[in-house]
């Protein structure tokens, strides 16, 4: 495989994908174009507008982008694509659309067979075994929570540390993931903004930050960037 | 109807239900006992432990509590209960269990027919038309997102205002609710911690705080405590 699963598309004060463009230039080199999956539609924007955002970012590294909505047969377009990028937004909507358009199994097969892939936020959440550690609101009912399983664990993008000064009684992110483990057994990787997973024959933590690992019935722990997470399952 | 839907069970620095006990003393007066629905299991605690928490709080106002798990037939227990309290925790788990035990339709009928009801957090989220404005993680796949519809809108408990100093790129609560409105039309009431809805022949906002109202294709707006929300639909 050749996949990058990134916590976020955008760092505070930066342009879309700016922090990871040097990485993407290598990742997608020699690809005729990148097929963009705009299904997650952040803020409900159109597929056209969302694809334009991706196109502008990739133009800085001279890579062409085509939107999946431009094709009649979405499954066929994914099967034939030289490279694929799934953008963030709402994971429930993304997963619903991947199933509705019969793209989910084709996308899984393509990426497993080596088509270079990038996911950010919701687009990296679906790289896990299930979407059940998303932070998103369930704005639509998907036919299943199962996702691509490019890694043998689940991903929590935009991982957020607890605020020690908070007086709010809503659950912290860590509490939510512990709740997940009362019913599910796979590990969860909390990816802070600026971190990503690089998947080849190994799964490596990349970026400047540590990640937080949650395993069922264990205390959560930190791993440094560069850690090999291949055997986390 | 005679229902209270509260944003939270607990305010910062207070005991469980402490802030709302005076209200509950009146709400549940002359009830032989309150049937507690512990399905949402915050932090994965046992049904016994969770019911004990509720029992201790209600003992301060001399009201008995029985846990739904103590009964063989859960639907029958709900049908016969003189009063009902659904505690918070994970809404996906709560809704899954309400359907699995065939309690959802019976609970709806009982409350609509006048059985005094209290919900906190997840237990008030299910008072809305659907659970789709929950903040919780989808740790289990429920058979449906539809809920009790005691009010003609959706509820977002633990409503949290955006932090103007945040550098985090995850969606704010307001952004998430706007995403909900790209696919759904019912209004959403953002209930801050310490607020509740009192449902009789009217739906009134109670507590010390304002609530935030979201209607599709409109700017969000604030309503003061004491506002009649009966016609928000």
C-alpha cells in the first residue's frame, strides 16, 4: 500500500494542505491526476466548490485534480484512478455516500492494490476498521459503520487533549474513546492535528507530534513521531 | 405530558442532580417510585452502579428508585411504571438498547399519556425527533436514529459555545448543527448545562440560562429562560 492518513487538512493560520504539500509532492509523483472524493462536504458546500479547494492546493505542486462528481460511474472512476484523495467533512455523510454509490469496496480494493491514497480528517477516519471513533454528528444514517480497514485499528482524527480548566460536563475525547472500548476491542490512535500515518508495508507515525494510543483495558499512552504502529491490533 | 428534558445531570462542583432536585420533588410528587433506565451507562459502569447513583440523589427528596434491569420484561416495566427517569451516557448505546428491548414505543406511549418523565443528557436527547444532534461517539450501530419526539424539534444537550481562542480545526458545535441542517429540516435547541425543557401542554425553557436556537437556513439566535417553545417546528 501507499497511503497517507492525516489528522487534518489544515493547520491553524495556514492554507489548505499547506503543511503536508512537500510530502504529497513525493507521494503522488508521476500520477497523471488525483481523483478527489468530495462526498463529506464540509459545511454542506457543493462538490464543485470543494473540489476547487483541493485543486488550488495541488496546483502548487503541479498535480492535477479531478472531482469524482464529474464522472457518471463513481465506482468505475475510483477503479481507474491513478491516485485518490478523500477530503474531510462529515464522516456519516461520507460513509453513506461511499456505500450508496458502491464506491466503498472498490476504494478498498484500489488502495490495497497500491493506488496512492490520501485521506484527511473524515477521509482518514475511514482508513480505520470502522468509523466509530469519529467526532462527527450523525446527520445521516449510514447502512454500516464499517470502513476500509487499511490499518488494523481505529483512528480518531483531530485528537484533542482534555482542557484541565474546563467546567463543562460533556465527555472529554479520552472518555469517549474509553466508552468505545466498553463495546469494541480494536485499538484507537488519537492523531493530533499535524500528525499523519504513512502506510506502506509498514504503518508509521509521521509529523512533529506524539500520538495517543488507546487499547482496551489499558491506560492510554503516548508514542513519538516515527513510531512503527504496524503491529498495533 | 409531564416531562423534564435537562441538558445535564450534574453541574460543575455539584452532586448528581443537585441543581434540579427542588424541581424534581414537585415533578415526581405522589409517585410510588421512579423507574430508572440505566441503558446509556456512562463510562461503561454497570446498571447496578448507575442505578445506585440515581437512588442516592432521589433519596434526598424521599423518592424511591427502581432500576429497569431489575425487571424481567423491560417493556412491561416501562408500561407499568408510575414515573420514569432516563440517565445520560452514550446516546448510541441508549437508543440501541431501547430498540433491542422493545422499550422505545412503550416509553413513547407512556410519556405521551402523562407518565412523569425526566431525561438528562442522552436521556433528554431522545426526547427530540431524532438522536442526530447528539455529541456522542457512535460506539454501537443502532437500528434507527429516530427517537421519542416529545417535542417537535431536536435537542443538543451540553450545548457549548465556540472558544474564540481555539486554534483547533475540528468543527465547533454550531458548525456541526449547521451541517445537520444541510440534510435535515427540524429546528435544534442547544441546551446549555443548567437549562431544561419543561413539557406540559406547552414546551417551556427553564433554568437560569438562555438557549441557542438553530433553524434551517436562518442565523442561530438566543432565547431567554421562560420562553415558550411550543411552536418551534
